[in-house]
C-alpha cells in the first residue's frame, strides 16, 4: 500500500468541489499552525531530538483522523450523500488545528491560529 502524505490529502480536499469554505479555511489554519510548530521546534535550540520525534509522533493521529474522514467523503458520489461525512471532516480538521496548538503548548513553543473562519 502506498504511503498517504497528509499535505497531498489537504491539496485534494482544497481542490474538491464537495467541500465548503469552512473546510478550506480550516486547512489554511492547519497548514499555518503546522508550519509554525515545525519552525518553532527547529528554532528553539532547546528541544532534544527525542522531543522532536515525540512532537512528530503526536501529530500522526491528528493526520490519520482527517485523512480517514476525507477518504469517507471522497468515496461518496455526490454532495447529498456526503453531507454528514463532510461534517466529520470539518470536525477532524478543527481537532487537528487545536491538537497542533496543544502539542506546541506542551513543549512551550509559540504557535497561534490565524482564525480564518
């Protein structure tokens, strides 16, 4: 099975005609907080390699959740059939944004949400 890359999934979601503006805004927020977390971790100079690995590992379940939610949406033929699954995708994207912020706070890294929605 081919490895699914989170950024490729986010690009797929953005390009889909099934999603709404709330999904696109949340993806913008997610990309922003994820980039901020990566930069803050690298620039901190105080994180051990093990802590950086822990951060990357903590993000994985968040990514897996929105990837699975997107696969469910994408499996439906049209908007009407995927409405409830779109709500779940929105929830998992929101959880990913908040989760990345929580991970950053756990390691005392500065990350802020852009609040596009």
